[in-house]
């Protein structure tokens, strides 16, 4: 169970600790990042971290929840808008994919902190299972299942198993693109820029849409 921490959204010291911890956790992971590392980089006493976040686990949870909550709120908003437009009809597949991929891509492109968070999100599976499972369950399950239900309506010929797999493939795709590793610049010989959303999003939508529209997988 994720423990509650002290309110910190308007606290500049706590916000700075979150920023620094976000970078260190994304670079070195949970196990290899110590409270001392974070306190040293922030130039504060370790006791201040314990005051605001109880312990390292509380700080890691707070780092993750801060931006994940923004992404999920935006996803739900885009999904609600898409549903409102079609009323009781199926949401167009492209609109569903857009609502899912755009929030993390937008966040990663806007600032260094957003890019660090996406990197942290991508490596969450490497973190201690008790932390990973609690965060995924608390933050992602409800919204991900909403998208699955809408995809089932939009793609009635696909099994729920295929929809689940294909949505997982979409997750892996946007996480890699958002990480902006520089590989696209290499393999495109400089014609493509990883941080250019106007260039990337139509390509992602085309690719993911065709993936979902592929014939049902045969047993």
C-alpha cells in the first residue's frame, strides 16, 4: 500500500527534491539511488527528505505520481471528449490511439523533467516488485482498462486478448519514441527528428492504427 506523504505541491523545497530525485531515479534506478545522493545533489540534510516524504520509497512514489497523474488526467480528458463527440457510437480508432499516446509524448517534449519521467516510466519494470505493482495498480489500471473497453467496442472482431497485446505494443512504442534516444536521426540520416511531435505523431498513429486493424490473430 502506498503511504500518504506531506502536501508538497506548493512547497518549493519539496518540489526541488522531486526534480532532483526524478533525474537520479531515471538515470540510476531505485536501488542504486540513495537518499544521501539526493540530499547531496539538493544540498539539504537527509532529515528534510524524511520530513517531506517519510523515506526513499515515499519519495520515489511521489516522483512517479506527480507526472503520472498529469498524463492520466489528460488521457481521460481526451477520451471523454472523444466519447462526447460520437455520443453512443464507437470512437474512431485513430482518436483512441491519439488519446492514449499524446499525453506522455507531449510531456516528454516539453521539458527535461518530462523526458526524465518517461525514462523512469520505461524502467519501472526493473524496480522492486512491491513498488512497481503498487504504482501500476494505483495509477494505471483504471485508465488502461477504460481504453480496453472502448477498443472492444471499436474493434468488435478482435478478441480481448489481441486488444490487450496490441495495446501493450503501443505502450512500448510511445515509451521508446518519447525517450528520444537519437536512433531515428541515425537511421533516417538526419531526415527525422525524435523530438519533433508534428513529424512523429502522424507516423505513430498510422503504424498503430494498422496494427490494430490487422486480421484477428489465429490460435
